[in-house]
């Protein structure tokens, strides 16, 4: 049993070393510009997949962003394919070192983010209610600015270090 645990730990460490770094996107254009992109109205379409890659839900999001006194407030209104609706309100601040911190009602603690080139890495723990339980799931969002109006987001969802799902979103700025 000890040998199996050691092998699994070594494998996890090896795989962790294979992940992309935000600095890989230093020369990628256009510049991400979190506050600039989300100021105003944005629409997003997305899906959730389980750990096997099976699509489990689809959704749309109407987003309204306002920037005031160095703070971006995002009001996200979700509509899922089964008719469920949710609202999340993010309050995001840019720190003096260029990083971002953010809070929302269902986020545990503070989200942390950094943008370099056309990419933003955004990490947080989300409290997700399922039936009579609430699960704290870690999200590692990678957002990629494509052009003036379009952005992709791929998020890995983990629990105890194991991927339990993915979220993929496509964003479009409204005129």
C-alpha cells in the first residue's frame, strides 16, 4: 500500500509540472485587459463536463460590468438548459502588483488572478450546492482574449487534487 501511495504521489507531482504557465503568454496579443473587456454588456455560452468529459449541463450568461473607483463589478445572470437560474456578483480589484483579487457570495475566501499577454489565470474555490450538500470545488480558469469582442474560458474543477469536471465558455462583447 505504501508503494502505491508513493507512486500516485510521484505521478501527481510529475503531472503538476506539466501545466502551462501564465508567463507562456507574455507576447500574445491582444492584451487581455480584464476591466476593459468586461466594462459594459457581455454574453457567454458554456457547458459543464464531468471528469469523463461527458457534457452534463449547458448554459448562457448575461453579464453587466461596471468599473468605478478601481473596482470592477460583474453581475452574471445564468440560465441553464433545465431552466434553473443563478446570479453571481463579482467584486474585482486590481492590486498594486498588477494581480487581481475578487469576491462573490458563493466564493470561499478571495479569488486570485493574474493577466499576461492575452491570457488571464483566475483561481478560486466555489461553494456548489448539490441536493442537501454543499461541495467546495477549486476552479482554475484560463481565459484567452481572441480579439476586441471575443474570449474563451476553460476551467478545471478539482476536489482533493483530482479533476472532477471542466467548464468551457465562449464570450462575446455586446455592442
